[in-house]
C-alpha cells in the first residue's frame, strides 16, 4: 500500500537529491516552464526538478481550467524525455491544497532531500496573498527567476521586502539548496516570453487558415488569431517603423534564427517614462492588428518599467532606461549577430573627431 500512496513514484524515500519544486496549475504547461526548470538545474546545481501540477489553485477559479489529466499529459509532452524533470500531481496523494502544506508534506515524505521552491518573479507580488506565506519562507529556500514585465518591480513587493535580509546574491545561487530557510535568491537568467495567460488568450490553437477567429463562446471572441506565417522580415520592418514613429530610443534588433525556437528576432527599445513605454507597446499592438496580424499578447503594462509585445516571429521588449540597464538583455543573450545598432550610438560615433 505504501508504494501505491507514494507521492512521487520512483523516488526513494531516503533520497538526498537537490530537488527544485515548480508548482502551479500548468493551464497549460509551456516552454517557459521548461526554460525555468533548465535554468534551475544549471544555476542552482540541482539534481532534479519536479513539476507539481495542482488539481486546483486556491487563488484561481476553475473557469477555463482544463482537466487535471489533460494538464499533466501536456506537461509531460512539454518535458519530453528529459531525465531530470518529473511531472506528477502529488497533492492528490498528499491530500494537500495550499503550497505550505504541500511543501511540509513532501519534506516529511523525503526528510533527507534538499528542496528549493522555484517560481517566476511575476509570482513574487502574489506571495503575500498565499496562505502561510511567511511560514513558507521559513520552510523552504526560494528561487525566483526573471520574467518579462515583472522582474524589476516584483522585487519591491511585500514578500521580497519582508525577507530582504535573507536574500542571497545571484552569484551564490548554488548555495541555496543547502541554505537553512529563510533564504531566497533572485536570478536574472535568460528570459523566455512564453505565458500561460497569453496562450489561453488565443485558444483554440487549431489553425486551419490565416485570419481564423476565436469562437463566439470564448471571452476573447471577435479577436483574430496571430498569423504566424507572415514573413518575418516584413514583420520586423513593421515593428521598426512603429518604434520609430513613437520615438523609441536605442532600438536594437537581435537575430535569433537558429539560436532560439520561440522567435526569429528579438527587438529591444527604450521609452523615457512608464507612460511612453506603455504607449509604444499599445501602438505597436494596434498597428500589428491593423496590418492583419491579429490579436497580439502584451505583458507588463501594470508597471510600465518593462513591457513585452509578442508578435510571433518578432518579440519586442520595451524598457525604461533604468531596468534596461539593470537586466542588460543584449549582454545576457550574448549573441554575436545584431541586425541593427542603436541609432544614438551611430550618431555619436559619426560626430567623433578624427
């Protein structure tokens, strides 16, 4: 009977592995979850990452929630045959609902394991709404990974401020699994633009023809799905024109072809204020729609420090200058080929005396 009730089948009860726990509804699982997992394995020196698919998130309604079996199956499809990422729904066995209770139950089941709770930085502002969030910080080390549109302002949220003195520098990330809680770390890792919210916004994903519309029973009815078959070069040109029209500064285009699966180009630009950053993103989304590219997901408008516009083959990051300098995406990607250099840089060089 003990094996039947095992929360994570195949894991020895006396395991001493360093294990990252990535919990959530996974509605649906996507490459962003896999990206965080791979970063955690590398940056934290973990042996494994467990995806804990929740039967029902206490902070979310069940509207639009896929069946648990469907979500687990998709998560396993996303993970593929990766030998160090496990997908399961242990809360069904543990009888827990809240993260704190799940963490405590897993620690009882695997008393010698060294667990780390993994999360995107966009979740940090929500921590103060979680049941027993202070006790959670006292129960398990926590690693928060950078997320487009949220990372910079998220560090000013209630939970990070409350436990600020227990924060480890990113250079000490490998110490986190062995650290006695409370201990947490913010990791400004390479970014991934995938979002479950954005994916749900354009369901269903059956794309039989260009210009397909979302069904009448969808909350996003009337929107047209993005046409991903548009020529990437023409799309990039449209993006550049829109940024120029709105006087975006220091526009850099990074060629991702052959280097990333989620886009052909990444565009990075700056606005002088939160208002200009949001306006640049809104105008770009409107122009993409007018050009026949359909509904374009936009993330990060709440703060206005960093807004991401997912135009399909072209992903656009619009920053205020301070967070752009802090995250330094150009350096983070460390790509050799840049399609365009900032105009301001070229102008200064042109005026430089011989």
